[in-house]
C-alpha cells in the first residue's frame, strides 16, 4: 500500500488546499491557504471573489504540497479532487488544476464528494475504524447524519431543512461583532467560554419532529431577537469597542446559543444511534467531522452521548475537520484501491471541456 501516493486538491469553498498522502495513510504534506481573512470583509463568501482567490494561489499551494512531500508529479499514482458539493466557480479551479496535472503526467483522476471526504478521513485517523459506522457531518453548508455501510454505500438518516450549524455560528458571531478573520465559529467558541450558557432561554429546534433532521434558521432568528432586545446593534458593532458589561451580555448570548445549537445535535445523535442500532447492530462508532467538529464543546458533549450508548467517538484532529487536502487525498486512496478512478484526461484537452 505504501507504494501508492496520491495528491488531493480541495477548492470547494474559501480554502485552497492540497496534500500528498501515501496508501498506508502516511501524510507526506498538507498545505492550506485560507481566504477567510479577505472574505470576512465582504460579509461572507462571494463566489467570484473566492474563485479569483483560488486561481491566484492554486499553483503555489499544489507545488508546496509536492515540495514538502519531497516528490514531483512523476512520483504520483493518481490525483484526487473535490468535484462537489460547493461553489461551482471555485470547484472548477481545483478540477482544472487536477486535470492539467493528470493529463500531463498520464495519471488516473479520482472525483471526490466533499462530504464523503469529511466522513472517510476518520478512517485515516483511526486505522481500525471499520464499516458500518454512523457519521455526523457538521460544516458551514451541511448538517448530515449518515449510516456508512461501506465505501460508496451511505444511507442518509437526517439533513438540515434550512441552515447548517456552521452557518448559525457564523451569523451569530457576525451579529455579536466578533473578529471574523479567524472564522466565526472559533471566535464564538472563545467568547462563549466567558458567558453563562443558561442566561438566555433559547428553545431547542424541532422537538416535535421525532426524526433525525436539523433546523437552525429558527435559532438564528431567536438569537437576532435577543441581540436586538438587549439594544446591542447587529450592524458595525465590533466587540473590541464595548464596555465590560456589554461584553458580558454578548458572551451570555454566545454561550446560550452554543448550548442550544449543540443540544440539538445531541438529541438528533441520540435518535440516530437508536435507529442505526436497529438497522446495523454491529455499529461501534460515531464519527463527527466537518468544520464545526473542531469545536471543543461540541466534542465533549457528543462524547457523553456516545459513551452513554456504549459507542466510541471518532473525531479527527481540528486540522482534518475543517476543509483540507488530506481528506480528499485519503478518499482518493480508498477509491483507488477499489478500482474507482477515471483514466488520465487527454493532455491536449481544451481548458473548458469539464
Ligand atoms: O467543513 P468546513 O471547513 O467548510 C465547509 O465545508 O463548510 O466548515 C466550515 C464551518 C464554518 O461555518 C466555521 O465557522 C465552522 O465550520 N467552524 C466552527 C469552528 N471551527 C470552524 N464552528 C464552531 N466552532 C469552531 N471551533
Ligand atoms: Zn467542508
């Protein structure tokens, strides 16, 4: 297995990432260039701007990943690239780059689903993790509970009916005037540590629905109303310029939001475990991955749920939970060993043929 070496490329949202991983799971290099800083000034991800950002750094990021691995394209077995879901303009930058390399060096190409990559990277982290397993995938655009029976064989137990939890973290952080340069989620997690999580009574979403779906739009509205009712402006209100009393109020909102946002995850996971055990009694693990899974409070709370049910929690380290090239390269490896790849594209393929 160690003879196989795969380059993974990821450009679905605001991170341009590349990594080189060996067939045995050894990570040879990992490079991420984030545009969060730039995009935070524009109130979110503007597709055209994000595309330009990716185009600007893609060659450099890939070259850095190869250099750090002390390899050249000639040493690769295949190229894996995220083809969706995500912003199509952004995805295109990664796909074009991957096809150019694969065409020039006659390498097979592997198309990777972003959410599958978030789930499967857990098998790189935890070498003993066997199918079937349950996975909670929580990011900026998705909230999924899936039962993974085998490679490419996934049953969706639940999804969001409106917003994903990461979107709720990001909006709440913005309304509270937090510094978005390091990302709304991490900033909110930090502020929440100072607050009283029981200060404000937000209601837990979807309690009357006895299923595994999620909803965060209503909680977002509750947060906005709470902020406005405390006369905290939700526009242009940097927290750095507020009094300590006001900072305390904001921290209470952050902590109360986080508690309920995560309680919703806990309740859905409880039910998903029950459902999954009925379908596949051999399940031993809950995988939690995606950007929000790098949150320490989320990890601790879900660990309680999992332990209570006699399962094991598998949560990749934060750098593998947020968007990265390793998860794409690793998913490529899983597919490669099952013969799931496409032949090299023609080297003279016109640029716009994808
Ligand atoms: O998986 P990811 O990097 O990109 C998408 O596929 O969307 O997830 C990004 C999301 C963002 O909403 C970000 O705010 C959130 O993950 N996130 C966090 C934390 N770190 C990243 N949310 C809560 N706490 C964190 N520590
Ligand atoms: Zn993601």
